[in-house]
């Protein structure tokens, strides 16, 4: 439903109880994953739709996500008219790897579903691009609202994957020619395949079908190429075709952080750590105050064994977002790897409490006091093994990495083979993950890496 944005009243949405309303600069900035200074500048120079109570009293601001998203689409539409740099001018020939257990779910999504900024709305070609966008934007307000809600749910990583899929299924049912909705539905199904083991078999083909439908409607849609590239890499280990899809996405949208982050993951998975780190730094520089990208950069430094730089990235993320769980997990990891045993214990306890495992945190704290932090870390890994062993087929990769950390080589290799049989996405970390360093001299492990790829 379209709304006019009142100043000082006249619309029921002035009521602060309206669901989803953003009631401060901090909340508005969080919606875009930017800092407050940036969104204030956007309001001043680019017409960001922010409202004020009491005739512009300073600080009394509010905004509505649907209006912000529509403004963003208009601002981003100019990207279609921007001259593109040929991808072959920068794309490395092959690729690199990924980092530890706590980081895999994060590095798979070191990417934002929200479209990234392109050029100023008043730049040459912006009006033409906006006209093109308007022509393909659904006319039905219910369809528009459902699409924006789903996109917001996925971009905020709220865990509402099922609701987002339902919204998007409604959208493509009503507007089957809406390519962007098919691409986003592909992303939603991809996440279902990764995180919902019970429906994984049916989710993968739906993800691919949605991405390919989007491309059939609009082959110049970078987000659809990005989603298809991730599917081909994560599900099929089809390195060559995945690389081509990611390259096409970046050729179409060189500044799209989703495509760039996917490229960083591809590079990392193939073992090219320097290239992956350079790409990740490029993404983080584009949004220097986004804690999400700082954590991704910290993970990249960890894979490269540059632990002090990783520590600084994780700490900076926590300065921006106090309870950022991946940053806390990252600090626990790098503290353990650099021998800071007391810090490791503190970060582990904080992480366990942030994830709602207070009983385990208390037991771990007791083990630290009784046996010391080093013994307590081994005890915590043993608890993880018990948890993963309840469903070993679904947790083959986790079991392998934990056994490797504990120095149990044969058990680690046994579960790595099970992970290989199941095409576990976690194996895409094996080429670079420090946890499996104890296995690198074993011929069985080298043979496994050869089979996983990339092709040489």
C-alpha cells in the first residue's frame, strides 16, 4: 500500500505503536547497515524520507521501512546506466578458501541482500535508469509491500526465512514476470537448503529454478547471477560455472557488495587467501562502519593466519554492535590460537551466554576454575562432539573439524569422508581452515582436497 509521508500528523502511521516503524537515527541507520552520519547526509542531500514530530524538533525523527526501501530502489536504479568495467580486467584466474566452525554460516553470507549504492540520483543517466526500474516495478501495492517485507527479512538475517519465502511465493504468483522477486526467492530457498536439513533435498532445486527463472526474464540481473553462482559452488562444487556466474554478476554490477562478497568466498574456498583478503577488504572499505563486514574481514584474516589483524576487526565490530555474536566467537577463536587462555575463556563464556546456553557457560566456567582454561577448551570440544554425534550424518563436517582440533586424526578423516559423500558445504573450508592443519601432511587429506576441487 502506498503512503504519503505526513509532517506533523494526518496519517495513522504517526502513532508510535505502528509495527515496524523506525523511531531514531540509530534504527534508520541500522535498516541500511550504515552509520547515523551517513543517513543524516542522505536526508540532507538526497531526500531520504525521514519524518519529524513537532515541526522539525531536533532528534524527534521517525521513518517507515517501505518508504526507505522505495527511496533506495530509486537511488540504486541508476546503476543500470553506469558504464561497466570488463570483468577480465580484474578477475583472478582461479580462487581461495574459508575459516573455522563458528564462521562457516557467516562466511556463506558475508553478503547483504539489500541492493548496494550505485551513483547519485542526480547523475547523468539516472532518470533513464529510474524509468526502466519503474517500468518493471509491480503496480499492485500488495505485491510491492510483500516483496519489500521479504527483502527486509532476508537482509536483516532475522531468521524469518519461512515467512520471507511465503511473501515471495505470493509475489511471483501474482507477478510472474517480476525478475527481482524470482532472484530473491532463489536466495530464500538457498538459505533453506543450507539451514533446514529436513527440507534440503527439495529446497536446492527450487533455489536453482528460481534463479534461472529470474535470468530468463532478465539476463542482466546481477543478483540472479550471484545466487546461481552460490548454488553451483555450494551444492554442486561446479567451480568453473560458478566462477563464470559470479564474474558475470560483477561485470553487471561492479559495486554490488553481495557479488563481491560471494567472490571473496569463492576465492577463499579455492585456497587463494591473498586474493580473497583483497576482495574482502574492498567490501569492508565500501561500508567501513558496518559490523557485518568487519566480522567477515576478521574471518578472512583468521584464515590467512593474521590473527592480530583479525582481532582488531572483531573488536571494531563489537565497538559498533556490542553483542555481535560472530565477533565474540571470532575473538574466542583468535585468542585460543594466540595462546591468550584467560581471554579465550572470557570470550567463550560470553558467546555461550549470548547464544542462550547459560548452563553450558556455567559448566565451562567451572571447568576453567577447576582444571585451567586449556583443559576446559578440550572439555568444551568434547561437549560439542556429544552434541554433533546425535546426528552424525548432518554434522559430519563439524565432527571432523572437532576431532582434528583434538588431534584425533583417523576419526577426523573418517568424518571428512562422510562429509564428502554428503557433499557437505563445510568441506569448502578444508583447503584453508586452521583447524585441519594437523591433517595436511596426511596423503588421505591431500587426496580429499583434490577431489573437492577446484580443478587444476
